[in-house]
C-alpha cells in the first residue's frame, strides 16, 4: 500500500471516530419533547395552583394589611390626639413654668431686698447697740455724777446750814455794831473814806501854783482828800491831794514835802503806790 493509501486509511479511521463521537453526543443530548411538554404542563398547573394560592394569600395579606392600616390609622389618630393633648399639657406646663420662673424671679428679688434690709437692720442694730452702750456709759457717768453731786449737795446743805447759823450770828453782830456806831456818830465809810480806789490816769495840765489837772474824776471813785502819786516812767515825782472833782476830771494840789521833781503834762498818776 502506498503512502497516500495509508494516509487515507488513517483519515477514514479518524473521521469514523469523529462521526461516532458526534453520534454519541447527539444521542446524549436528545430531548423527549412530549415528556418535557407533560412536565411543563404539570409544572404550569402547579405554578397556577401556587399562583392561585399566592393570590389567596395576597388577598388575605391585603385584608390583614387593611386591618393593620386601619388599626394603625386608629392608633395614629389616638397617638395624634395624645400628642395634641401632650402638646397642650406641655404648653400649659411651659406657661406654668414661666409663671413659676417669674414668681421665682420675684421671690429672688424679694429675697435680695430682704437680705439688703436684713443687712441694713443688722447695721442699725449694731449702731443701736453701740449707741445703747454709749447711753449706758453716759447713764452710768451721769449716775456717778448725780451721786457725786448729791454728796456735794448734802455737803453744801450742811455748809449752808452752818453758813446760815454763821450769817445769823453775823447779822446779830452787825446789828450790835450798827447800834454802837450810831451811838458814837460813825458810819460804815468813816474809817476808809480817805483811801482812794485803785485807778490810773495822766496829767492833763499843770498851773504855776502847784495845781495839777488829771484825766480821772469822781466817776472813777475819786473824792476830795484822796492822795495819788505822780511818776514819769520809773521816776517818782511826788504826791498830789485831790481838791476838786468832776465826772472825768479832777484837780489836785502838789504836796511840797514829797515833791521830787517838776510835774509835766503827760505824767502818770496812780493810787497803786499809796
């Protein structure tokens, strides 16, 4: 056999194997359409039954859903009503809270005012206590002063009684002295009439006959016969004897025995050296 014949023989063998494999594949994939149709019909029937059952279930579910929706609407309405009531109560509570807050603010203001008043009252009480303490101290001092004055008053009363007794004695003695002086023709000023009062003046004028006019008179207590000393600075010039008096003037005569210098206008006269 030639090479070509061998090649064809091999090709025929290979092709036979291929056709056999194809035939087996076709047989393996062959479908029984009648049986498949019956299965499909049975499956369709079952599916229809399932569909009907599903519709029934759907209707039942719809009824349940409707009832549930109605129940939910009712519950929602009840909830809405309760919500409205709760909102009203909340508004009432908010108003009440605002009122309470306003009352609380007023109470806080009142408390603050009361605290300020309490502080002021405490300060007033403290001041009153201090004033009371001072008043008590003053009262004690006054009481001690009253006791002291009472003692002094008692002593003064005792002294007054003694002085009254002494005064009575002196009145009796004066009455006796008056009777004695009247009996002898004397007065109260008889023994001191010659003593001039304590006065000072200046020389107003000097005449050639040793008469001296001075700036004090009988309004100052000078009388005729009174003696005054004359001096210039620390120099003693002599003594004059009053011979004539006027309200604010007097004339005196120089005592020649006591003359120690020439008297001039402006010299001082006084009774303090007498």
